[in-house]
C-alpha cells in the first residue's frame, strides 16, 4: 500500500534540527545547545489566565479566526509595537503556532510550479510546505552578505514564476536582522511587482540593536505577516500564532484554516489575551537576559578562533567550522561523542548552511559556560 502514499509527502524529510536532537538525546551527560526554546517559564499571570479559562468553562469552540477580544488585542499589540494597522474583524487569524500560519499562507497563495524565494541558510520549516503545494523553493546564497537577503541579491532570482518571497527576520539560524534601509531597498524592488511577501516575524520581540521593522509598514497590501507568542512570552507549548494580512487575502486563508483545525485551543487563546495585554512588555526581561548570553557566547566563540556573525536578534549563533575540514553533520556528531555537547549541523538549514553549526543561547549562563568549555576543549583537540 505504500505506493499509494502521496509522493510529495514521501519525498520530504523530518526537520534536520529534530532529527539530530532525537539522534543524540540519550547520550550520557550531554549538554544540548540545540533547541530554540526559551528556558524561562511562561509568566505566572499568563498561566493563571489559562487556569481561569478552564475553571470558567471557556472550553468550547471559538470563532474560526479566534475570539474577538484576542484578535483585537493582537492588532493593538502590533500597532503599538511596530506601527502595523489591521482590522481585528477581517485581517487577523489566530493560528496553532506560527508554523500553522505559514502552512495556511502557503496553501492559499501557492500553485503548481510557481516559485518561492528564500534566503539560504534558512529555517527548514518552509521548504516541505512549499513542495507539498507543488511549488519550487529557490534559495538565495546570503553567506557572503552577512546572511542578509537584500534587494541586490534577490533581484536576479525574480521571474514570471515568482509567487512569493520569504523574509524570515530576525533569522533562524543566524540571528541577523535587516536594517530599515535594507527593507526600503526591498520595498523599491517589489512595490510594482505581483509578488507576495511572507514576513515571518516570530522573533520580533527579540531584537537587540534596534527596534524591529516590518516590511508590512510599506507594502501592506502584498505582505502576509506571521507572528506568535512562543518566543516573546515563552509559550511554545501553548501553540499560539497570528497571521496578519489584508482582508481580501485573509478571508481565503481563513477557509484553509477552518478546514484544517476549526480554531485554536480556546484555553490557549485566553492565556494569549493575558499575554498581549497585561503581559505587553513581558519580553523585556527575557530580552535583557538574552543580550547578556549573546555577548558572553559571542566572546567565547571569537576567543576560540571561530568566525561568526554577531547576531542582532533571536537567540542563535551560526559559527563557521569550515576550517576543520569536516562536514557540519560529522563535526556535530563527533562533538557529541568526544565532548558531550550537541549543536545543530548547518546542513539542516539548506545546502547553504553546510560548513556551519547552529547553537542556541536560550539556555542559562551556567549551561552555556559548561557547553562552551567543552566545545573549546574539543576545538583545541582537533586543531592540533
């Protein structure tokens, strides 16, 4: 019966991040710097809102797009934070995490043989969905441009088949962001073209060098904004994402969402309302702590002689390991076996991630120190 399985599904792989994590998870005395999950608990007042929702029997279906108070709060949040204006009744959908927002966006706008332009390296969650839609991912090599997909790099890849450009900034796996001028250059390139922009802004509250800027401020009518609470409020397991888009496209994405999940968990939605209102600035403390971890980790990696772009957002670093003459997978696997430290092979983030590894600094300073000490000893060993 296997021959009857959808060939597009058979030909995709599980996430390289999870694949490697699962492979080494049972290694003894392992220090893992692999998973992009905040090590802070969900704020107490947010958890209490979820508990109240259960006690108050807020446990039925909501509106497919999410209950109105939450949608209104989400629109007010992005307006006050980033200057984006959306109608809560017609232009926002509450999704099951940012991942589902990406899924329903692609399934709404993509068709057979159209192309989606992505930066390489990039988070591996886009390509499988693009392929399952029958579309083609097209990667732009950003390695020589500080991992930033700028207008100059994008322009040669635009053709009559280009349907969408993905802007995933702040970036997973590199932690880089685009400057306002780089965004404006993209605006000038794309403003007269019939091309969608998927702006994945899940790390928007974790920007360190400047305030987060969204291309939707300038190209609202062709931009689909994805965001959520997993990173900003340490709510990964609550599975709350948001999709913001003009009403004329949002109404079609809502149809896909409706037949996909009906609605997001009502209990999680109540907790999300608390997070966006009384928890409006909950990310500030975490951002300050991540900044300390960023500076510590960056300093340690540079002192080890590793080439690494200093991040300006998210909580990842993407150092080069090319000089050691190993593939990123072999380096990462040997690091586990010889030093008891787990990082993610760069090859998990497209072919343009080969020669790098990703480590997350969403861990305590004590964990980072222990892991980086082991990494340093390992590098000294293989550098002899």
